[in-house]
C-alpha cells in the first residue's frame, strides 16, 4: 500500500534513526519499516488523537 498522507513529526519521533530516508516510510500508511504491525496500529491511534487535539506532532515533518 502506498502512503497517501505526508510523514508527520510523530512518526519521525517513533523512528528518529531514519528521519531523513523518505523511502523508509512509503510502504506504510502510518509508521515505517522498523515498527511492527502492532506498533504501527498504536501509532495510528496516537496520530488520530493528536490530529483531533490539534497537536503539532500531527503536522508534516520538515
């Protein structure tokens, strides 16, 4: 599945080692190759909550 949303600050915080490697995130709608499916699901929930709260971590990473 290809990503439809930009990489967020929260996702980069979950995997700071690969923050400069955009391809590392493209295979997943939320998260990256380093995270297990369970961790990506948990991250998706945290991201949805952050967006609902207007948290800056839900904004696109620079």
